[in-house]
C-alpha cells in the first residue's frame, strides 16, 4: 500500500480476561465474545481503485479463527459484494479489543489511519460513509443532508394527526376511563426509591436538557404562542380542583411541621454554591452590570475604571469622592469622573440608620479570622499610621525583605540619625515621606 493506505499487517494480541456472557435458555451455553476491528478488501481491485476496502467493528462469538461470514454493513460494500460476489472479498482482523468501548474508539482510529472514510478521502478507495465509533450515522456527514432531512420531515408530517390518527373521532367511554384509573391506582403506593436508585436517576437526567441540548435552546415563543399558553393556563386554573395548593395553609399544607434535615440544607447550599454558579453570578454582577452600582466611573479617555484599578484602589476612589463631596478627582495622576446612571440616586445613609447599625453592632466581637484579615489589610504601607515609605536601593519595599525586629531597628536608626538614607547590614535604605490623602486627591 501507499502512504495513505498503510500496510494492514498487525500482531493480534487477545486481551485477558475475556468477556464471558451466560446465555441461559433450554441449555446453559457460554459465549466468549471477541471485540474485533477488521478490514474487508475487494481482491479484484488494485491499490487506489475506487471502493476497494472497508474498515469496521464486529463482535465474534467463541471462535476467533473461524470466519462467521460477516463482511460489514456499508451500503456501498453491500452493492459491491452483490456485483463481484463474496468469493472475491477477504476479511482480515486488524485488532482485538478488550471491550465494546475500546472497540468503538479503535474503529475511529483505524478508519482514519486507513483513510477509509469515502467522504473525507474520496480518492483512497475506502467504502466507509462515516467516521465510525458508536453506530452507522450515514446522515450527519451526507452532502445532501438538508434535502434528505426535509423529505423525512415532510413524510412524517401529519402521519398521526387529525383524521390520520387511528383514534380520530373516537371517544373513550366513562367505564373505560374508570377501568384505566383503577388499573393505575396504587401502583407506586408505598414504593420508595433507594438512595442508589435516586442517585442513578439524578445522574441519568443531569445535563440532558442544558444549553444546546435543550429543545428550546436559541428559540423564543411567538406572541401568538404566548397568548395561547396564557389562555390555556387561565382556563386550567379557573377550576379550584386544579390548584393543588389552593387554600392549603397551616396544617393543611403537606410540609406543615416538617423540618429540613441538616443534610438537605447542606445539599441545597452546595447546589447554590458550585464554582460554575459563583462565576456566573460574579460575571452577571461585575462592574457596571451590578444593579447596586448607581454611578459610572470613567477615566479621562472614556474607559471604565473597573478593569484599570484594583478592588482596593476602587474602594479608595469611592471613599475620597464621598469624603470630599466631589465627582472628579485626580487619583495618583489619573483623572476619574463619576456620573449618576439614568434614573438612579445616590444613597445617603441617614443619622437614624447609622445609629441603628451602631446599636446593632455594639458589643459584637470580631472573630479571630476577622481580626487577622483586618491586620493583613493594614500591613506595611497600607497602614494609615505609617507616614514613611522605606525602600531599598533597587526600589524594592522593605516590608517583605526584613523581619519585624529588623524593621523596628531600621526605624529607630532613622529616628536617631534624622536622615533620609541609612546603611543597615550593608544594604542602603531610603526613607521617603508618604503623600497626604489631600496630596493624592486634587479636585479638578
């Protein structure tokens, strides 16, 4: 074979253990199943000829050496066998797989390796009509897919509708309805699904109708459809018996007196706090999307400040604007402007609300973690009581470079020498006064 159709010689290793299935009928029989990948070749054709070979998968029972007269299930292969006769075809085993899953995957591999897909490699002699794997889907990659789909749709339309339905015009009698009701009564009474069954049912349904798998994905109901649904709902709920919770308050409510178990509460919490949901909520309320943000903050070039500044810097900007009652500030040399969104008002906390909050928080102690977080937020230069910046000659900050005792010694030496530069352990350290808050902010 050429490069496109590599040699099919293969060393067959029978995997162990083999899958053994017991088929109990009149007598007990053991079927040993071999999951094979094979190639069927037309012996009358040369390499590169059209419709020369076919690659497929097959489950062969009991004897791997004996040919079971199965050549493949391709439409082109069937026509070719009818034309040339079975005697001119030969089936060879390419690989023996451990199980069906591996067989499905290996079929895809061999079809691609041998260039057997006729639609993908039309000039390489293959007779396969799809990529293989989990079945003979001959429609998905068909060049006339849309036309075939329309024909199938037209043929199916109205087949079991209206007068074409076998029960059209017939009405089920009351006695028959009663019999049907009685036959279904109590079928599930007292039956409870085990935990394992519940988990299996939950897994089976998960992701089946999510996103693109949902039949309504990307579609919207027309106004006419919505009106029809509204009318139907009004008609249905106009009958009190159809509203199962109507008037069921207090003791009549099926959940009256019941309490959720701790496990159920925990499950509900976990369901609402998955990483995917957290990320979605974060994206939905990020920046200007947050309904609680009543102002737009923009830079002088019109860009939003959300991506430009860190969370801490944005908090500082908000704080300074409120403190100095201004809508334009110069923050570290960058102009930031604040504008109210349409229809929004700045929320001003009244003295009454402040007193209420103060009373509520009075006597409340912060947790150990809370105190650590506050301390962490005021470390180093972020501490408002630190009036100086201490930096090394390479412009690195000294807060992370020295331990606490060394930092105390450095500050003492600066105080004694009353200098802006000292040498400590052969390292030059500069002391620069931090700008005042009012120096950071300039009303424009």
